[in-house]
C-alpha cells in the first residue's frame, strides 16, 4: 500500500495484520465461526505457519481468537474479538473516507473510468493463471 495512504489511515497495525483483520471482517457473516488457518493461508498465498505467526501476534493484542473447528478437530478457526471488530470497522471507515475523497477529487466520470480500468486490470491478472489460448491456426 502506498506509504502516504498508510499514513493517512493512521493504523497502528502492520500491513499484514491489517489485511488479516479485514479478511476476517469481510467474511464474518458467511463464516460466523471464523475462517480456518488454511483458508487464510490460501487467500494470502502464504504458508499456514506464516498465517499462524500473524494470528499469534493479533491474538496477543486481543484482536482475534482461535478455536478448534467443531467439524474437524485438527483444524483451527480464527475469528475477530469484539476489540478486533471495532478495529476492523475503524479501518473500513478510514478507507471509505479516503476513497470518498478520491471520488470527489476525480469527479464522477473519471471515477467511473478508473473503476472500469481497474476491473480490466484485475481480470487480466486473474487470467494469468489460465492456460494460454491455443495459437494453432494463427500465422
């Protein structure tokens, strides 16, 4: 994240910690018991041990809690504590303020064009994992 943006957000968390909180906040409704460490590792494309280190740091700050998965006793689920929920909501509000300011700065038309371009960029990067289209028959 751009350094100036990070400073404007005035977050007390490291970027990786903030991203983990945001992920848990985003899925709180669809995963009320929390997300599995393996799901978080997959989402961030890191190892489960890497996520475990982040979770431990956030747990020490009272922002997340770990619980054994009732359906699979080998798995651990991570969820936000009340304090973690407040921190994630505070981050969401800060991001909303900054992006609302960006929209005001750009205006409606430029904002729409930016959104369209970012959507195309996202599709392009998502497609990088897809097998290349066959080039047979081309000259």
